[in-house]
């Protein structure tokens, strides 16, 4: 892969990372009052936590892909 292809791939990966970050930010969190009362201080419902975890795993994969470029 030449430098131009690496640059295009990097830009695409960065764009995908930002899209995932936006998706994470759209997932509703438990209100702060409830979070503070919860012994485990969970920010998300169990269903939403699974979604957030999956999206963060996708971001980690993108991080690995970026590291492999250089």
C-alpha cells in the first residue's frame, strides 16, 4: 500500500471512528440522580451498555487498523 492509499485509508478510518463516536453520544444515559443512587454507578441501562460496548469495540478495531498502517 503506497502513501496515498494509506492516507485515504486513514481518512476513511478516522471518519468511521467519528461516526461511531456520534452513535455513542446518541445513546441515552441514565439520569445523573439515578446513577448516583446506584451502587455500581452505571451510566447506561443494560441494553444500552451492550450497544455502547459493541461500538467501543468497533473503535478499538479501528485503532488497531490505524496502527497497522504505520
